[in-house]
DNA sequence: TGACATTTGTTCGTATATCGCACAAACTGT
DNA sequence: ACAGTTTGTGCGATATACGAACAAATGTCA
C-alpha cells in the first residue's frame, strides 16, 4: 500500500468522533484539539464537517454528537452475520437459565458485546451490543485470550491497563497467564467478582468448523445466589450445548 | 461557514461505512464505488484507510467491517446523558408491566432506539440501542411526529418510503396526518399491528422543562394477548407516571 | 481450450482542496 | 480595562481527488 492510499482527513475525523465519551459529551474546538492532538484548525474543520452532515450539533460553543452517529455502529451490527445468527440462541439460553446471556468478540484488549439477551439487571452498568469491557478481568475476555498463542495473549495483557476493580481482581501478568492457560485446558472461564462485587460469570468459546475461535458466549449471575461450583455444574452443560448448536449453524 | 471548512474526504469515508448493511456485508471496491457514487480510486482509498485503522478487514477481494466500528456508535451512546438516564426507568417499567419498554428519538424519517429493557421477544427482529424503525408506522414515531408542526410532520411523511408492512398499515399522508393530530391531542399513540402482525405498542412523549419533546418511550405487547383498549387502560397510567418521573430528573 | 470481451483493480500526472502555521478577533473572568 | 483563553481567517506548502490509461482477473462463447 502506497503512502497516498491513506486519507488522513478521514482518519482524523474518526478520531474526533471517538473523542466523545461519557466524561466528555460537550466539547469545544479546543477540547477536541487537545484530546486528539490535532491542530485546532483541523479539529474545527472535522467538527464542522460532522455538523454539516448531521452527525453533530453545534450551539456556537460546544459540539455534541447526534443519534445519526448510531448509523455507523449499526452498519457493523447489521452487516455482520454473527450477531444476528447468535441472538436466538442467546434468547434460548437466557430463557433456560433465567440469567443474562451474551456474546462478544475481541477488539484489542477489550471484549465487544455483539449480541445479548438480558434477563434481569445484575450489573451496575448496562450492557448492550457495542458495549466494551476489559478482556483481562471478564469471563469472555479470558476465553478469547486463551484462544490465542501464549505470546499474543501476554502481549495484550502487558499492554492492558490492569486496574483492580475489586479486591479479587487478578492484575499481574504471570497470574493472568496462568489463568489463561487453565482456561485453555478446561475449555471455559469463570470470573468470580473480579469485575464487580456480586457478579459471577462463566464463558465458553465458540469455534467455527476450522476450529478457529470466533466469539465467546457467557452467562452472568449474582454471586450471592450461586457459588462458582454451582455455576459450572448448573450452566456449563447447557452453554456447551448451545455453543455446539451455534457451531453447527456456522459455515 | 466557508467552503474550506468541509473535509470532503471525511464525508466520503463516512458514506463508505454506511454503505455496509445486512444485504451488503462483503463489498468489493467497485461495489462501494457504485453504492456511494465515488470514483473507484477514491472508494479504494477510503477502504484502505479504514483497513489500516482497523475498522475494516480486507481479504484481497472483499472488505468487511470489524467490531472496532462499534466504537463510533458507542461514542454517541456514552456521551449522551439521555440513554443512561432513561435506562433504569425503562427497567422499572418493563418490570412493572411484564413487557418490553424502549426509548427513542427521531433521526430524519426514522426513530432510533437509544435505550431498551427487553423482557421477552415479541418482534421478529431484535431491537437494540441504535436500531431503527420507520417513524410513520411505529408508536414512538407517531408521538415524535406529533411533537412537530403539521408542516414539518407532513414533509417527513411525504419523504418517507411508506410501505404497507401489514394489511393494517396506514400509508397515505392525509390518513397519517389525521393520526398524528389525534396523537397530539390525546397525548399518546397506539399502533395496532401496523408494523408487524401480532405486535401492538403504545407510546408517550417525554418533554423537558421547557416543554420540548426530546424522546418517546413505549411498551410493546403481543396483540392476541391484549386489545388496544386494554393496552391503554393497563399501560397508559404507568407509562405517564414513568414519563413524569423521567421529566423530573431532566434539566 | 483458446481468444475475445468485460469487469475489476491499480497507477499516474495534474488540478485543486486541505493542512498547519501565524496572526487577528472575540470572549471570559478578574 | 486588561491579561489570558478560545475561536476564526489568510496564505504558502503540501497532500488529496480526479479522470484516464494501464494491468490483471474474470467471464463467455465457439
């Protein structure tokens, strides 16, 4: 690929969109320039372009994103077969177990939810397709890391911002690598309140016919209601069965 | 705003992302060029830029979007207070009624789901934040149209692609305008299987302290289980109460 | 199978639009 | 009113988009 096959104006514009988050929802030109490292003039041009296209609003001082931005993420969810394919099976799984069931894939050091059947809220934050959680401390993240080589997994763990969300969170790379290897051997991962106190979850990998792990599915439950052993006993068989059904539908 | 305050490369790139949908998930350079109206050379540059940034994959022939695209839509959902603010109230509403509760805003002639508490699946398609439905035949759409002036609402209806999803779907503009005016007077909208056979829904507007309608909330139920009259009787009071609670939290 | 037609992808020179800088103007709060 | 910030603008240097020509792959028919 040649140098000129890269449209820097496009890349800059995308970084401007990503600069908006929960903490920074109303941003001025200078704010954006600071956050993205772009020149103020460039940031301004990106923001005015977004505004003109209807992706952003401008009150003369601050810019905010509009719901039109959701078209972009929706392009992925609707154009990728996996989320739609998995949804009915997650619904069944949630129905059978009485708990929330989700599917996710890896993007960098984060898992990205691609489908979800939420039964009742067990987590403090709301999860939807598109939501992200750190891979190192989530059950699906452990499963997806276990699908890679040790070297790749270690590199991702090393580059992760490994904060201890709870006293139980494992944060050291050797400790996490031991966990990843264990998950690889046993074929499932259990997280016991490492992400949030009171939240337990179990995940298994979903593999295509070539044996490549393409996603993970999980079930989350409230810790006081069920022990780790009970989770494995109660949910693992039905999850494995669901996983095999999904794998049978995959190409 | 001057001519040069518009980055056409950025705008073109965004149109490339939006070209991907359920029907077109694996696209060649020529496909994209046809769909977006861009030159093949330009489409190629946009796609290679997306690939280099990790937003797309390229197998030498076809391009597909990656989950990284979801970061963009997530920027909106996390940066906008409304979805997060509404979620717990939708959860309560869904809990109380035993049905799915959602919130949406208008984007052009479509409603966009910004939050949802899904109880059980009543629709054939899965709805999530970011999902879109045509405004003319959805309960929340009718409510949001009713919040505009007659002229604005009529213009949107005239520009809509009004297909009859079911035999009950209202499609003529005068008929829909009558409906919109009725909704404006009574303060709620009921859709009886106009979107999908077997699906009934009721919606009310959510207004801020200045009386501006900023969103709509709705409840969907299976038509055989409940008549239109029962829906209004059973759900309208609790929805109005939820709406007032939400309005109280708004600035 | 081989030759031709068609479609698709890539490269290139040039016209032109964008970038980044420096400066000017408008705000903000003291 | 003034210093400190933030936003808007003009301009030369530079990078991008366009259109066409070329190359490669694919499809078609005898």
